[in-house]
């Protein structure tokens, strides 16, 4: 398969991802609005609760193993907490974090589509491609920090508001340094790419 | 850019068109237009030599330095 066909196929796949991600963003916004206006056919209880992290859950009933009782606990996990018939502001905060996440992914896909559009038109070394790569890098770094901050702040609010016997909630900031490293790598590549374009232009405009 | 090209002035003095110059020195009209319009980033010595030889002029006749403040 030659380069052009690979680019065309990748462009089609990206377009599919674009529409899927657009649907995700649109549905988050739509559900948020429906919840906000307290529409009857949206049952908050059926929204699958919201994610929580716990460091320990202590069970009062023992674990039975081979007919013998053992004390046990669950540690370092996450689950979805379902609280029926409660005005759950936490859901909105979680949705906000998910919305930011989804919008940034949408932007990354958009920039990638633009790059592949250029490539299919045989425009490889153009400054717009370099700028899109730079924007992708910034988006990746943003993704590794901002949604995590929102989730962290939401977790803090949950922990300070909810008391659950025998459950020790956990609140930690998941610093995704690998994603930041990846973002920095892409950023460096964009700097080098843009410098390469400058050199190419210098060469093209040398008489 | 601080370096200004006066190629059109020299061509006018020699009563030569850009097309004539292009044919004589073997540089495309496109490239000469880039030079004339001031969009060129650099010029090879070999190219400058050909142009000066054909126009019977000095490099200083074609190029002028105007500092940015002026």
C-alpha cells in the first residue's frame, strides 16, 4: 500500500473518531442540560453514580474460607457510589471534568485531521502542520494536568461532605508524568519541524 | 528586511527587461522576480557574479542597506 493510500485510510479513521468524539461531547452537554432543568425522563439514580477512590473498606462480617472465619478488608480501589434520591452536585463536577477531557481529545483529533488533510494534498513541510503539532503537544500536556485537577478537587469535596462508616476514602492527585513526557516529546518535535520549515524556506528563497 | 534590492533600477538604466536578463544569465524569471521583489532570503555568489557580469555593475548597485530605524 503506497503512502497516499495509507494517508487516505488514516484520514477516514480520524474522521470516524472525530464524529464519535463529537457525539461524546454532545451527549455530555445534553445530559448535563437535561439534569440541570430536572427533566422527568432523566433519572439521576440511573446515571450509574459517580466514581470514588478508597484506601480501605473494612467489613464487619468475616470472610469464610474453608469453613473458617477471617477478618478482611479491601484496599486501594475505586468504585461507583450510587446514592439514591439525593441532589448530587458531584455528578455535575464529574461531568465537567469529563467534558473538559472530551473537548481536548476532540481538539487533538481536529488538529490531526488538519495535518492529514495537508498530507493528502502533498503539503508536508508547511508551517501550519508544525503549528498543529505544537498545539497537539500543548493539548496533551493540558490533558495530563487539568482533568486530573478537577477530579482531585471533586474527590476532596466528596470526602469532606460524605461520611461512610468503615470506608476510608482516598484523595490523591494522579500526576501522569508519562503523559507530560509524551507531550514534551511532541513539543520538541514541533520545534524541530518548524525550524526545518524555516531552513527549507531559506533554501527555497536562495537565488 | 534591511537589505533592499534595486535590480529594477539597474535594469531600467540598462534598458533591459527581467525576461532578457533571465535568458542571458540562465536564472528563471520566477527566481529573478523573487529577487526583484525583495522576498529573497539569500543569493549565491555565483548568481550575483552572473547578474553583475551581465548588467555590468557592482553588487552595491543592486543591493542597498537601509537600517530598520530609518
